[in-house]
């Protein structure tokens, strides 16, 4: 017999669900592809596996015999996969991640989902601002860093994994709430509630106003996005924050986004490591997880 694992997997699904259609749905295959796998399987063993009576399909004697083995084979394969993961060190080991304050909103959800898959690992998460992330990378401290833009002056490798829009926020009673495409010049006299010096968000806002040749005045300075949102809610000024910090406030309509000319400011989230750093299997798995899955952990987008 020259059976393939794929044939076995397809056979198991058809036999368990007693239906080619449902098997093809559960395996995300087309129905002809499922029929083809079964046909090849039957040719391999030289006996039919199913018989059709009316609209129903039944296992033949050979089908029943093989079906009795498939659960065992699949169980052994899952065990083998677990052993290989263990050997590669993904099931255990430590992961040191540092993220920009602004990224912490989705990173915690991301880490929780990752930890659920790899429940033997120990994670340390440091949430800090851009300037401090730059220093950490310089000293090669964390395995991986999630930040708005790779730092200058440090040798790093980085990959973009998601868009990050900065939006202007106001309390729901603000007079500009219903205005459309408000000219940027309208905010020349505005004093914005801003993040501390050294924050990536603040740097990006400053660059944006410079490029558009509009003066940007900073009012109260705060080191957390949460505090900025509360200050804007309390009418202490307008704010500009990443849309990824806003889920709750948008849902409950405690804050609104203003429709401002040339907004949102488009940035991108990067996953960053020191050039040449040899990532552990856990860190490599996490990096891949971020690249593949991060988008799923965002509940709000522009
Ligand atoms: P921060 O992060 O504003 O919280 O420092 C965003 C960034 O890295 O750009």
C-alpha cells in the first residue's frame, strides 16, 4: 500500500461525517478533490471503502477496518508533532517582548492567544515609550520589540505587520463633531493634549504638522494614552492618538473622531530585533504569529 497521510485524513473525514459534501467543507477542499483522494485510496488498497445506497453512503468492511485505525494514526501523529515542538523548544522557554505604550492595547490580546497555544512558556512584557525601546534595542535586551517605526542609530531588522492610523479625538459635544474635512489650519491656535517627549506618536504628529506647515502647539503633556483620552473627555483640549487605543471610547461614544483634512496620519506597526540576533524557537514562533495573526486582534479600524 502506498497510502498518503492526506488520503487518510480525507477518508477519516468522509467516514466520520458520512458525506463527501460535509467532508469537503470541513477540510476546505472542493468536492471533486475529496472524491479524487478517496478514489486513489481505493485504488491503492484495491478494495472499495464506501458504498452508496440511495443518497446515503456506508462504509464497506474494508472501510470499517481502516476507519478503526485512523483515530490511532492521527493520535500518534499529533503526539509526534508535540514531541518535535518540544525538541525545538517552542513549548517551553522564555519570551522577552517590549512594546510601545500605544501598541499595548492589542499586544496583550495577542500575547494571551499565543500563550494559550504554547502554554509552557514564560513571557515578560515591558510596556514603554519609543525612546526607551530604542535604548533597550541598543543594549540588545528584549527578544523582539513592537513599535511604530524602527529607531535610527541602532542596527535593527524590522518587518511591517499592520497599519496604524492616528486620529484626532474630541468630546461628543464639541462644536466640530459634525463638520466635514476641517482644514488643518483651523487648529493653528489649538493647544493639544499630547504624549510625553520621546513618544513615537508625539514625534509623528509633530512631523505631520511640520510637513503641512501648520504650527502645532502642545498643551498638557501626559505619559499615557488612557490619561489623554480622559483629558479630552473632560474638555481639556483635543487629542491625537492611535485608533488602536480607542475601542472602548468609540463603542460607548465617550469620544468622537473629527473629520480633519489629511487625516488620519498613517503609520505602521513594526516588529523589530537587533540585526544578527539569534532568536530562540519561542521568539521565532511569536514573530511569525505576529506577522500572520495580528490583524485579527484589532477590533476597530478607520
Ligand atoms: P508611543 O508608540 O507613542 O507609545 O511611543 C508609538 C510608536 O512607537 O511610534
